[in-house]
C-alpha cells in the first residue's frame, strides 16, 4: 500500500452507537472497494462478545472483516497478516494492558510499519489513545495520566471527553500541571482524521460533538479549542 500515513480517532462505532455512521466513515476513508478490515480486541482481553459484535456489524458490509487475537493467538506471521490489511480497527478496554501485550508479541513495531506503509489505523477509546505519546486513561482505575503509547501522533489524548464527568476537569488539570503534554480531546460521537500527523477532517454523528485541542501556555493557562465538525450525512457544523 502507498497511501499517506493516516489515523482515525473514533468517539463511537459498532460497539456504542445505534447507527453505522462512524464505521461507514472509516470504510469510506480507506478509499478502497471492499477494504480488508482487521479488528484488534486486545484491550478487552480478546472478549468473545466484542469479536462477535465486530463481525455482526461488518460481516454484511462492503468489506472483508477479520480479527486478530493475541490471548488465543492462531496467526503465526503477524507481520504478513497485518500488512495485508487496508484497515486496522482497535477496540476499547485497558490501554496499558493492550500496549504491554502488543510489545510481547512484537505487534507494536508491526503497527508502526503498517502505518508508514499506508494501512489505515483507527480505534475507539483505548484504540484511539494508543497512537499518542500519552493519554488520560482509566487503565489503573479512575482516569489518570498514562505516560505510554506508540507515539505515532505527538502529545496526549483524552477519550469520552463529553460523556464521563471526570474526564474533562481531570484532563485539563493534567495538562495544566504538565502531568500530560497538550493534545486532543474526543467527544463521543465524533471522529478525527490525521494524515501525516496533521488533523485534516473532523466529523460527527450528532450535533455538538467534536475534537478539541487542549494546550497549556507558558503562563500555565489552559486553552481548549473546539474544531469545526461535519455532521455525517448532513450539512457542516460550525
């Protein structure tokens, strides 16, 4: 594959939403007829119900779905399997545990190679946090700074920004205190596309949801800037 390195951060999808808008957007972003889509359920401990939900959602659509389990691993050549995909879709769960398991199997370096070669990487919650240098994660209980990630995108990420009451104040405080570098906050229902490390598109399945850029200035003041989002299937939102 030769496309530019692209990541899609998801604030929803088949596991959370009553519609298919965000998952349809991912398939369209791949820009290929019947793209090969591999689901990584590592963060959930390869929960069978999560895997079944993925296949139920994608099995009848214009794509070729598969999944990769590491707790019950059957794929011998991970590199060949992953690089043959058009999309790698990472599910939610425990970010810290997922990253540790990926490294044991050498999947972290394979995902870096896949990204550089043009495989579209995407994911929700833990599956969005993992691409950054760090995250505001609930891997160890209540949401807190997690100084770990693949670092394909700089800075930090906070998922569930508008839906879990502790997320927004906690993330703003962590950025202000320099416990986390500045970064991005994703509302549930929104998705952001990064190409070559730069945000190029923001979409949403519901009015008001978006991505927000969060930074701390030299004086310690934290800025929070919402990016305009396109309402999927409708007009642009301001």
